[in-house]
C-alpha cells in the first residue's frame, strides 16, 4: 500500500529524513516510534504530500505521491491532482484540528459534501453512522469546544473515515490527551485495525504497538534504525540506539 | 470518620459582616450628578437651541431623503469595500510576488490618500477622458501594426456621466475602504490556525474550498469587530461627499436648512442626533453578526442541542 525508497527531506540545511526505505502491505498496521525530532512525523506528512520530499520515491497504492513520471522525468502534479490523491488517505493529527465553527456531524460530512459531491441526506446518514461507530451517537450536534479531547479525536477519526480512505495515517493521536482519555481513542483505532484498515501510526503507546501493530519501526535521526514484529523489537532489540530509547520509555 | 460527621451536621451560620464603606465612590457619583444637572439645565434654558424648531425641521422630506442616501451609500460602499478587501487580502497572501506586490501597492496608495482628496479627484475624472471605453488593451496600436484602422471596443461610457454625484462618491469611498478592509481581512485569515488548512487539504479539499468553507468563516470572528468600526466610520465619512459634490446627503441637507434659516446650532444638534441614531442602528446589526459567527467558540447551547437535551429530560421523567 505504501512504499518508500531512499526518501530524503530537508528543511533548509537540516536534513530531517536521510533515506527512508519502508513498505506497508494492505491491511497492515505499522507503528512508528522514536525520539522527538527523529523525523517520524515528517515522514508521515510526506505520505500524503503535506511535505514535499527532496529525493527518493514514495508510492501509495502503486502511484507516485505528488508526481507523475513521464519520459524519464518527474512532473509535479497539479493542486487538483494532489487533492485527488489525498482523498484516498485519511489523516488524524495530534491536535485534532477539528473545524471549530462546525458541529461534530458537520465536521464529518463537510468533505463528502464539498469534495465528493455526496448528497446531503446520504452524507448525514453515513456521518451519523460513523459517529455512532466511534461512540459519539449522542454528540452529533455538539461543537468541538463542547467535547473532551478524547471525544474530539474520535470525531477527527470519523471525519477521516467519511472519505472512505484506503489508508489511515495517525500522527501521535493520543499525545495531546489527558491520560484517562487515551484508552477510548485507542479502542476506536483497535476496532479499525480489526476491520482490516491499513494504518501507519506514529505513537508513544508501546502497549498499543505491541498489541495491535503488525510491524514496529524505530526511527532515530532521520533513518530507520530497526524494524520487525513489535514483540521482537520491544523485547529483543538488535541495535544499541533502540535499546537506549526503549530503556527510557518502557 | 470525622469528615463524615461534619458533612452530616447542619451547615455553619451564614456570615453577616459590616460591609466596607467607600466614601470616594459617593463623592465621584455626586460630582458627576452635578455636572449632568448643569448640562441638562443648559439644554433647557439656553434659547439658542430652539428645540421645537429643530424637531420641526429634522424630519422634513429632504432630510429624510438625505438620511436614506447616507445609509444606502454606507451600505453599498461597505459591501463593495469588503468584497474588494477579501480579494486584495487573498492576493496579498498569494505565493506569486507580482500578485502580492500589486495588492501591497493598492493598499499603500489608497491608505495614503485622504478620502476627501480622493473623492474630489474621482469626481473630476470626466476631465481626464471624455469617454471611458471597455475593449481590448492597446487595440488601436495593434490594429495599426497589422495595417488596419479602427478599434476593438464594445462599451463606451461617458466620463461626465459616471464620475458624478452618487456614483462618483460610491467609487471613491469603496476604493478607499477596500484598502482598509484588505488589511483587516488579512489579519483575520492569518489568525486562523494553519492546522485548519492542513486538515482541510488532508481531506482532499482544494485551496479555494478550504478558504471559503474553513478559513474565512473562522476569520470572520476576528474580522467583524473592526469591520463594525469601519462601517461606523464610513457612515460618518459620507459627510465628505460634499467634495464630489453629492447634495442629497444627510449632513448637507441639515446644514442647508441651518444656513438658510440662520439657525446654525439647532441644525448642528440635529446632525449629531441623526448620526448617533444611525450609528446605533448599525451597532445593533453588528451585534447579531458577531453572534452568528461566534458559533463553536462560546459555551452557549445551540438550538439543536437544547432540543436534544429537552427531549432527554422529558424521556427521563417518564
């Protein structure tokens, strides 16, 4: 579903990604861990072209992200084409980024209405169904500031799901939450994984990574240091840097 | 156990303390009361005010027509100014340096020019060209180049007709307002969290949809209060239309009565009362607009939520 080959990304003179090679199979849940500044969030943002990569290649569902290869040359995609690619990829942010001037339901149906051109009746029915699925069937008419952090993040997940994406990206979805609210968000994500959604999850929740993840990737200083099954990486890390990191967080 | 017994016993006696006295407050109130009394006394006793004359004349037909012109001019100039401001603000934030530079020059120029000077200039544009044509740029030169004579113009407007009276005033005020509104709208757009645009584009929204549906509605919360100020300033600036001149406007009409009858003060007071009343009217409109665009930012319960809560409460009592 996702394939990265030697992906590089610079911000000015700072090289944030120094050659990332990764592959995510359909229905796979990949968790990415690593210290802050290791480039894991940047890599996630490259997958839906919120950041442009400087070198290497990145494919989602067999198509290059943000470019078209034609006659041995890369051509940048038009804004419209990039938007079309992003429709297939759902993204959940650390700070939710719900639209504050819209109710939970309006947040969820906005993109289906304006981007996909779904009819209002159908969008509302589907949106209500999605909000029920994340356990917020009684909160459809609440504005984001009337919801707890955990509820807001669940609305954000429903909003991403409303576009029926093939792939879901999670950027530290529980890092901004009070500890007692983390569980409700992870439960929703666990349900998604069980339904066979392909997911890339940048997280600090080692328990979730161990239990739900199919693969665990440890990134540090812009490179993938180690990847493998979560059990193996967490209990028997092969690299010194992985061991040092895990000893601090476990 | 001790905590249990205290919560079960009767609550302690309510505090009934002697309140602190504030003599300073009483003195200040007394001073203000005396000043107000003096002011009212002046209004009642000074014969120059000519109250009955003022009330008889401040609602005469030409004055009412002038008030209507002033209000219509204010609303039209603001509507055009706001639309112009949105376009200029979006241009100003464009990644294209020529587009953004053009918006900057516009704002710089029209903010630098006093409105009365601009109005006078616009009113005299008829002297610059007799007719203003719409057509292809440099049409005569291009036709010349290919050996033809003639032009490619499809609409000709008489300069002395458009740049006069109401239209000239409206053009001048709206162009000037566009510059101020551009800065207000830009501040509003920039006050919206960039995460909102990111979330919108992550959902596959185009730039223009994200601007229209996500960013601008949130920017409105920041844009409306200063726009209310601008509207009230515009109401007052319609009195500058004397520079065009537009004579069917409120201030001109009141002053005309004053100078015709030599009752300067009563008509000046009438002017004050009229503008205060019209400004209050606009402030009421602003209040409702602010309420509309603060959705999701207060703890206020919405209509749909109240209905849902009442339904729940009714359900639970049965």
